[in-house]
C-alpha cells in the first residue's frame, strides 16, 4: 500500500508522457508544414528497412460519455461517415505523394471517438483503400477501439479479414450506478458477448480499458468489476486513473459534481484493490497503468526490454515514423511532432481545398531527442543509462539533481551511469519523468494543464 506521506507529496499535476516534449510544451519555434514534411521524408528514408505506424482518428460517437476527454463529435447521423472517409484518404494521399513509394505498415490503430460507429462496409472501404497503396510488414499489429454496445460480429469479421488481430473494449466500470453517472451504460452481458465472439473469430489479443477514480465509484464497484473482468480473461488490461480536466472539456452535460469524485488516498485505494485482484489472477504490471498475461506479447516485450510507447500507448512495435490521420490526430517523425486541426469543419475544409490540416507542431532539438529517449526508457524499461556521450546533455544533469529527493524517499536509485526506478517508485513514474523534463521546468504553466499524477 502506498505510504500516505508519499502520496501527499507527489500527487501533483503531471503529464502522462506519451511523448516528449508533451503537447502543452511544444514551442512551435521554426515549425512549418514544410519543415514537418522534410522530417517525415528524412525518417522515411532512414528507416527504409523498417516500417511505419498509422493512427486514424474516427471522432464520432452516438452518445456523450461524460468522463471522456477525447476529441469526439456526438451525432446519430451516420451520413457523416463517407465524407469523413474521403477526407482521410485525401490526407493519406499527400503522404503517399511525399514519399513517392509504398510505405510498409507495421502498426495500424483506429481510435476515437468510437471507430465502430462506422459501418463494417465503410470501415472496409477505408482500410482496404489504405492497404491497396501500401505493403504490410512482417508480424503487423493492427488494432481498434470498440464500444461493447455497437460492435457487431460483422465489425469483428470484416476487420479480422483486413488483418486486425487486436482490439480494445472500453469497459471502464461495470457498476450500474457508476455507468449511469458517466452516461456509459453497457451490461456485462454485452462485454461478454463481444469478447466471446472475437475469440471465436480468432482475435489473439483483447484489451479491456478500466478506469479508477470515476464519480460515485467505490471499493466494492472496483472489486466487482475486476472480479467479473477476470472471468473473461482479456490478454491485456489498461487500468487508467480518471483524468478530471474540466478546464479542458468543461462541465458539459455531466450529472455529477466534484463532491462525487473519490480523491487522494481514497482514489489510490481503488487502484490498489484492482491491482491486487489482477495480480492474483495472473496479470503482470507493465509500465504505467497497464497489465498483461504472460502469454501476451506486451508482457514478453516488457521482459525483453523491447517495449515502446507512443501516442497510441504501449506497443511492441517500435516504429520511428507514426502518421496520424483525421481531426486532432498527432503525428511523430521522431524529429518532429505535428497535430491536425481539432475542429471537424476546418479540418475538412483544409483537406478539401488541398491544404494541409496541420495547425501546430514542434521541431525537436538535439537536447529534446536525448531527454526524450531517457523518458521513454523510464516509461518502458523503468531504467535508463547515460554512459555514452550521445546520451548526455546539461539538462540531464539538472534532472538527475532534481531526483535527489526521490532517491532519499526510496523511489529511484542513481548508481554510476544508471537511473533505476525501484519497486516503491512505480506509482510515481510520471513524477520521475517530470524531473527530467527540461521543457516543463522552463515553462511551468500558470494555470492547471494536467491531471494529477497518482
């Protein structure tokens, strides 16, 4: 159990570090669409023998889940599907023209929103069009996010035939009171039905998303949810902390208040109960917020120290070039980041007129690249080394100095050229990375930007 004094000391707002620098600290200095395309071409050429990752953002949902912080558009009008697919394929064509050669796709992920909002036929049209202009790498990782209420056997079959072998079900919590509070009502029977159908079709890796810290969530609801989930035995589980960020998404239509949120030690106790139940069932903690069975590739990657983390989360595919398509999608060329317009209307207008929908980005400096690798190592391998000259920079030394207090608290160990996260330090991964984050220390926000670390 986490010590209360450490919880109080380190439970501060902190980034999740799916990238470095994190999006709020992108400088924009020297960034342009032209510079971005130059870095994309550079990485594509450098990694000719490797392959790329592709993320496609499908923003539509039929109803609003009031806990969600994703970029989504609520509608029951499915006529939006085909025009949006056309825009996605137009955006994809600009990258094909830039490369002048077929890309090899290693990783393909459909996120949202609710990807299964789209009909199976339209998803087939989208993916088959992309794959017709691409090659598929060996042992590809194709996955999608799914809602238990609208994911049909036809969805599962069509995507399986296109090469998808992984998908993630948004379960969150099975307690009826919590589900009603967050407007995400999905009976256990729905989750069970989709899971069993996917197994019969042949899906090899199923992930469940669970969330702790939701409004009106109790220890009993976590206990019951994880107990029921363990019966279905998904290969992976993402057990996230609810990110309460009303300054980003506003109060909206939610039917709960701050007084309904479990806070501080009460919230952390929810995680501890869930973690204990998962470990008893044979799951192993992976990086931050993730668990996997020993048979799953994510566990093997963690043990083999080949685990990778990007804007899509933890992955076993290490692709330096990640292209994001669609409204608000983020791309990563390793040397730069770029983000598409967050507004559907202006995103669509830009693509239709032949302009790039990219509205912001960041060119990584040499220092950024070195600190990025250290933070990535911490998030994936729980340690990093800095013996070689190309791994060092003055800001790294400053970051190590900031970790002195954490070392005294028994959270990390710095010996020679190695920084290692100790067992007691696992809950504080975001804090440890924040100490190494030069961009954060240079430009600390005057208003709250991030959710709390623990």
